[in-house]
């Protein structure tokens, strides 16, 4: 027996409401929709200033406020349209940049509730299942068993609806039960007992209890449920325990105990939203027990009680089921007149439900159309923002690469210019040497005299105390070599193949190389070493050092230290 009293998860709570309830738009919601629906349905690339202003107004509303309003609408008469609107806005924020894990969990909750609303109030099972599947993927990604359990519960309820409509479908019944079981054990794992008990109540359905193969599986779950230490006072716990007792008693043909359990079920109904539906469940089980006991009088009386209960509480789907039970009962007893009467009542009520649902579908058509268009626009804006982020990232990355390339080219250019300057100086030195050779053609120095003078020049240039004096010059060299300015200059040019300045710099740099690696000079900086060898300018020192060694002083010193460590 089924009354669509499924325990469902909406706004983090177990709720169950009739499919046939009237859900018309409130005047306020209509005004709001008329105000912003035209702008939201526009393509984002063609959006006007007013469109963007409307979108910004929606975006400025906090997730907490939207969820609070949605929860109030969900449990208020005719408020489901508004709840769907607010939940949809929150669900679309999942991929927004800058929101934290807590807000993303709210988005998953909203997505779950959107799916619940689509199947429980709009009969849009395709949209409901698609939304719930998406929510389940996100919940699994977050690793939150609570959300997974809620979403699996709602997906199982959708399958259960199809099971009710299609009747004998063993494979569908098995798949539905397995989904309920998955949701149940997920809720048990996190010890969310109200959710676990609510889910288990749904598992005690006649589609599962009445099928031997499924009941064989369910019997193991019942045994596991009994072993669990569920806190006393958990909502629906006593009702569920009474239902278990009733089901077990029916299976063991202990009808007296089963009958007593149905009264215990009625005494322990603790549902805020749908207490009369649970009472109808108890009456349905009691009818089945009286039928198995062949107590026709009490069976008919109980069915009529169910009719009165469902009529007075507008439980149309339950009322339709009791009419069908009465029709079958009188057919089996050969009373065709009463059977036909209840058959007509059943058909009239079914037609009424279908007509009302059609009218509701027409009344909601514009709302759902506008909501879906708004949802599509938000998705387009999100996609546009996603691509904009990608393009921005690519542009930034390209700019970084270009910047690094420019830095590399600039440094390469500077190195090339330094090399070119060295080559230029070598060329200039060569030209000067040629000029000097021409100038010294009339010299009276013999080759032997030149060799002796070169030896004296070598001796002076090896005297570091002299050459490291910043005032050391060609005149001082000539004086120490017992010669004159012109002859010393001639011998340097002809013997060394360079001028005095180049020779002096080479000797000073050679001494600097020694001092850069000598522990006795370890207290000196590179600039200090430069001054100690007679070169006052750091830039000139670096330039001379690179000309002589091909590297900078700092690189030379670093390599020297690495070599020492290697040794």
C-alpha cells in the first residue's frame, strides 16, 4: 500500500506533502517576476544596463538570507514556487569564485532541495533527477556523507514513484531498495539518527516487504537496525519500531501481534508535516491484516475509516487507494453494485487529480518558463565569467612570458655589447701598437738592449707593492727600470704586444685574482680588493676583470669557493 508519504529531504529536514496540493504564485512573487524576468531572460552578451543592475541586485543577496526565506516558503501553504526561486539562485552560486566551503555546502543543499521540489510539487521527474545527480556528484566530491544521504533519499523516492505507477517491476524495486539502503547506511555512518530513522521508514514499504527476495535482504537490514543504539526520543523511532513489529508479525502470520502493532504506530506518530499520512499507513496495514484474518466486517470498517481520514485531510492519493481497495474487496465478494460504486469514485477522483494537476501546470507554466530562462541566463553568465577568467589567465601568462623574454633579450644584448666593447678595445690596442711601431722605427735600441730592458720591466711589474699603488704610472716604471719614458714604452709595445695601461691592468687583475681567494684578504669585499690593487672604481675593476678573465669578480670568487669545497 502506498500513499506517497515518502520521507523526503527539503531544507535539511524530512518533509512529505501531497502531489495534488495547490501551489499558485503569490501576488508578491508575480510582481517580482514581472520586474526582473524580462531582463534575466536576455542573452548576457546583449544585456542592457538595467539587466546587469537586476543581476547585481540578485547577486548582492546573501546566501544565508536566501536559504532562510526559501525554508520559510517551503513549509508555507502555496510557497513552493518562491522556495524554488530562492533555492535556484543559491544553487547557481556553487561555481562562483571567492565563496568558502561552508557556502558551497549551502549550494549543494539548495540543489538537493531544487530536485526535491521539482519531483514532489511539479512532477518534473526528469529535471528533478538531473539536478539531484549533479548535487550527488558535488556532495561526493566534498566527501560529506550527510548531503549524500539526503540526495540518495530523494533519488530513491523518485524511483519509488515510478515503481508505484508501473506496478510489478522487480528490477526497479531492487534498484530502489538499494538506493534507500545506501542512503540509510550513509546516515548511520555519520550517526544522523533522525535522517536514518526517516529513511528506514521508507524501506518498510509493501513493494519491498511483499516481495520475498527483497524481504530476504530487508530482513537483514531490520536485524541491523534493531542492534543499533539509536537515542531514545529520535523522531519517528517508536513509529518505525512499531512498523517493524507489524511487518515481522505479518510475515510470521501472527496477526494478533501485527494488529496490536498498528495501534502502536498510531500512538507514536511524531511527524510535524504529515501526521495524517502516517495514520493512513497504519489503517492500510490494519486493513491488510483483517483481510488475511478473513474478518470482512472489520476490514470494510477500517477501509471506510481510511476514506473518512483521507477526505477530511485532503489526502487525495490515499483516498484513491482506499477506493481501489474497496472496489477489489467487493469484486472478490461478488457484490458488483458496491464494487462499481467505488470504481466510479476512484475514476472520478483520479480525473479530478489529473484535471487539477493540469490546471496547476498551466498556472505554473509561465513561472517555470521564466525561472528556467533566468537559470539559463545565470548559467550563461557563469560560463562567460569562466571563459573570461581563462582568457585573463592566458593574457597574464603571455605577458609574463613576453616580459621574461624581454629580460632575457636585454641581458643578452648587454652581454653582447660588453663583448663588442672588449673586441673594440682589442682593435684599438692593435691600431695603437701599429702606430707605436711606426713611431719607434728610428729607435737606436739594439735587440740585446731591448731584452735587458724587458727583464727589468718584468721585475718591476712583479713588485706588487709598486704596481698596486694607485699613483703608479709609466714615468715611475721607467725610473725603476733605469730607462726613459720613450724606451720603456717601446719595449712594452714590442715585447708584450700591448700598451702600458693594458699591461698594468693585466698585472693588477692577476694580483686581484690571487687576493680574492687568499684567506688573508677574506675580510675585504670585492670593492676593497679592487682598491687594494690600485683600482679605485668598482665599475672599472669589473670591466678590467672581465677583459682579462672573461668573467665577473663575483663569479670568479664563487667558483673558487665551490672548487675548494669539492677538494
